[in-house]
């Protein structure tokens, strides 16, 4: 949420909130805190690179010292943070706009500042930010947060040359590298799957180095802000929108504030709910606004939401990444949507793949992603995990195929997480039924694949046997004819089987 | 007997035809006269069963045909080797030999069937291709035969040489009749009756050559009888048990079998069945048994068989049906051991 987005945020009282809710935000213990810090910084970097329209290069370094003190450094080649934004972007706990209007990695806008705050309270050290935009040569800042007033304290700020545009953030915190090592690696590996155009490196204590992602050079198109879908119109949204332009007449207000609501639809809708299209929006009382909101949410003739605010991984990129990272055979891709839940556009996509790298089990192993972020925990509460168990996999999956995995990606301008830890998606019935369809489609593809494989195996055996018999025929015919030469039959047999051997 | 070099020529032609097709890049196909019961018709003229016009195709590009096509050619190559080295093989030997060549038949019925295909394809009987069935029947009588087999060339044999009769094998089948004092060929179903007729010197009394059929006559036996019949101009009489099975043994010798309808020169249309029929059972008051369901069912089948359409045969069947009794050849023993020779046969042969 660095950069231009800061105008959409307003401050809240962060200290109390943070102390009470640190487990909710993922800072419950040193193991979790280290992982969450890496995660928030990496997601921040990837969002920034997305805006810069570059192939992201994100380098993560973790240095542990004296047992539980770790320094996490995350460096990117994103937009860089303009000087004037640095204090607020890193030194003020911000509350994000609830009505985010396009797909983003974070939802609350808390991310980085929570990590800064955690580092500050657990080790007493400031966050160090080295950033360069297109307009300057680079500066380094040390930033604290004044918890009482929720305002940034810039301890130092010096010009420091930086070769390339981008940002490096260092946070020193109380963390447990030994315990969170596995999950940090897994998180970055899977991030390389869902953001396959990003190249991510990880260095642990200068002894271990990993590289993830970099599977494609294609930068996905940037999801664009879009007007809310009318089904998302709750009272607060209506009041906010109304407050912006109180003088608009109702008809113009609707057309200008929502997607899937053109002049014709607005006319029909207002006629249907018997509201005066010429009334100014500011003149409506709370009751009338509530009636308007309810009607917008219930009216069933609005079009399906536009998908331009969403950024699915897509078949080709997903396939590439899974193939390369897991040495897998990808079986199929399936996508549902764009659809909307409570007015929020969403797309569900999934890939089914086979590899020895995947756990062998009766049901496929599940890799979950939401808005390109891997979800590693709380899978028992997750709608994708729960729904997976409802599919009769025995019907689709022959026992000889083991090591099957499904990768699911839920993208939406709003993800219905079941908790603020953002690790599991809650069951929304319309979403659940789409997931079921997605799984079934993938299951059918698996079935088709395994049957094709069986057929191919069968036809290879058939070819071998046919070739043996035909060569005997040639041999015996030569004997009967009294000829010593046995003619070569391979060309004839290959031609005969050409169609079959392609299976 | 046809000249043994002819089948070799036919086999070689077949091999060359298939080979040149492969060399031209075409999957060879062959057409074999269909040997299904639908394609077997009774030829009124020769009074024997022959194959109709329908043919089955074996296409080597068809994965369902390639195995049997290959097996057929293996049999052809095996046959050629037999003929070139002057050897013979039993059908059982043929079946077992296949293993060594990677051919492998499901069972002997399969190799037998494919051999029949080869017979139909090149129009030579299996005996000409070097194959002989296992079951050996025997012959006894005043005939001089001259061997043609290797090591016995031009040796002559008197068929009375052994009191047990001589087995009818490949050597005898390829021998040529030289001369005979006999006036008749008498074929009998059971071994017991055959021995009795030799002991009682029946062959002298009736001037006959005795042939032991041993149930349904092997093709080689039928072939030898036909040959003696043709070349020595001897009439053939057939003496069997008094039941539908015995009657059919006689009928096959006379009119041919469905199984070997693709083979010519096996039937002896002028041969005559001299019982035991239903009337004999009554007339001689022979010890008999009741017919069982199988016997009665067989009578039903035969009554519809095109070989039994004539009035004589229909009435023979009808008599058995009315009587519902059957009797063996040996039943005559109740009247004393020589009764058959003294009473029955003189009446029947006249």
C-alpha cells in the first residue's frame, strides 16, 4: 500500500488495537511473527512492482543473531516510495479502505506498519528504509512509530545512493528462524507459483540460498479500479457515495456510482422500486437510503460484474509455474466466473497436476491461493479444503495415479477470510457451489487423462504384439517361398499405427 | 494320391504371393473358402458335402486377423519342411511343435482348425501336406500294396501279414495297391468285431478286405477305402452298431462329413450300410437297451440333416424312433460266437 494509495487511508488508534489483536494480525509468537514479517514485506514489494509494470525481483535476507533476534531485509525493484510518503507509509498504522475496488494482495492496509511496530516493540529498533524513485537518487530512513499518537518519528534521513529504482526494508524483530524456516521457504516457493513472473531469492544466515519463481516473462495486466457492483450496496457505501456528490439526481448518481448500471437499467430499476429519478441524493433521508441500498442488493437484473478489476494467474502461466517448480504433469485448468458474492466480483481458477513431488493420498493434495497469496494455515476451516472432501475422487482418480495436487486461486476485490490472519476462506454458499463445479471439471479431466494414458499404454502394447506377429508372418512366408531374405516391416507397421501411437 | 511335389509347389506359390505383397508395402490378404456350416452344401451329383461359394478374408493389417494369418503361414512352412524331408507329423505333434517357433496355439483345436484352413486354401488334404491324425484304424485282407515311403520304396506288403491287421498310417496311405483277390471291402465299427471276423476267416469266406473303423472313421481310413474302391473296383459295405451313431458312421463314409467338406475324394457314394438297423434288432430279436435322450436327440438332428433327406434314410431314422431301442454289433454273440459270420453277414452281403 505504498505510493499513491495513501490518500485513501485514515488513521486509527493503533497501539491498543495492535496489543489486543496481535494474534489476529499474525504476530502471536516469534515463529509466526518472523513469517508474517517476511510475508507482509514481500507482498508489499510485489504490489509495488505490479504498479511499476516491471518483472519483479525480490530478494529476501534473514540474519539471525543471538538466538531470537532476526533482521529481515526485503528488497524490490518496484516504484520506490516518494520522500513525502515514507513517514506515513512505514510509520503510521493505517486503516485501509474497506471498499477496495480492485484485487490486491493485502486487505487491511495494516501489513508493513504492523511489522514495523512489532520490530519496534520487540527489539526497540527502528525500521530502516532505503528507497529510490524515478525522481531521486535514493534516501535512507530510520522510522519509529509513536504509539500514543500513531504518528511516524523519522529518526534519521540521509541521501544514500541506490543503483536501481526500488525499495529495501530492514526490520529487526524477535523471531524464531529455526522454527519458521520451513514455512518461509514454502511461502516463497508458492508465491513463485501464483506470481510466476516474479523472481524471488531467499538467503538465510548467509548459508542457505534459494531461488523461486521466474517462470514467465509475461507481466499480467494490472487490475483496474472499478465501480462497485450494485449488489455490494450496503448502507454505509451508499452514504459515503452520497456524501461525495449530494447534489446529483438519483438517476445520475446510480449511473455514475455503480457498474452494470447504465441509463436504461437505472430507469427500469428506479421505476421498479418507485423512486423519483430526479430527487437529489442528498435530500434522501436515512430510511430512503436504506431502502435504496436494500433494493440495489436484491434486484436480480444487473449484469455480471466486470473482470477487469481481477487478476487471475491464467492457464498458461499457472501451468508453466507448476510444471517447472514441481516437475509435474499438468492435467487441466478450470475457471469459474467472473461472478459476484454480495456484490464483490470474483473468479475461481484451479489446476490439477500430477507429480511424484506431491503427497500420495486418496484425495488430491491442495495448494490454496487468494489474490495470488499462498494460504498455508488453517486449512481445516477453509472452504476449498472442506469442499475437496465432498468430491468422490475414487470416481475420477484411478488408484495407479498417485501424487495428485490441485492448485486453487480465489481472486476477488474482497476475499471472505474466516479470520484476520488471512489464512482460510469462509464458506459462502454461492462460492461453495462454484468450487464444487471447479473440482468436478478438474476431476473429469483427470479421468479423461488416465483413460487416455491407459489407451496409449494399451496401444503401445498392441503395436509391439502386432509387430512381433507380423514379423513372424514375414519370416514364415519367406520360408514357405524358399527365400532367405526377410523383408523389413517396420515402416509398414509404423504407418499402420501412426494414428494410435499419438494417443 | 496326388504327387507329393505338387503341394510343395502350391505352398511355395502361396509364400511368394504373400512375400511380394509385403515387399510392395501392402498388407497381405488371403481369401479362404468359408468352412462354416452355413457354407456347406450337399452336392447331389457327387452325393457328398462340399463347400459353397462364400469366402472369409484374412487381412494382415487387422490386428484381429494377424495372429491366425501368421499361424497359418507357420503351418505352411512346417508342412513344407515335412514334405521336403519326407517326414510326417501327427496333428498333436503339429500343436506341440509350435511352441519352439514362438507361435503358440490356444489348444489343439486351434491348430487343427488352421490346418483345415490351409487345406481349403491350397486345395490339398492334410495327408498330402504331411499331417496325419493320431487315431489309427486297421486293415486286413488279401491285397498286395507297394510302399512309396523312404526306405521302403517298392517293397510290397500283403495285408494279411499280421493276424491283428495293419494300422492305417502314412506309409500305407501313400502305398499303391498292386493286386487283390478280394471282391468286397467290409468296414466294421468295433475292434472286437474286426478281430472276430479275422479269426473266423470271414475274409476268405466272403473274399473281403476288412477295415476297422474305430468309431467315426478317420479321414485317412476313408481315403484308403476310397482309393481301394476306385482303383480295385471293390464295392464297400459298412457294418456298424445299431444306433444313430453307428448309422451316421456309415453315412459319413458314403456322403462325406461337414468337417472335411473342403476335401474332395473322400466320400464313397456307392457304399452300403448293412446294419445293424432297427429292423435287424427286431428280426434277430437282439439283446438291446432303451435309447437315452442323447440318442433320441441325435435322431432328431439327423432327420433334419440334408444327407438324410432321401426316403430310405428317413424311414431308417423313423424305425429307430418307433423302436426306441439300440443294439451293439456284439449283441449277435447271444446266438453263439459264429452267428454273425454264418447267418447275418451272408444275408446282408448278398
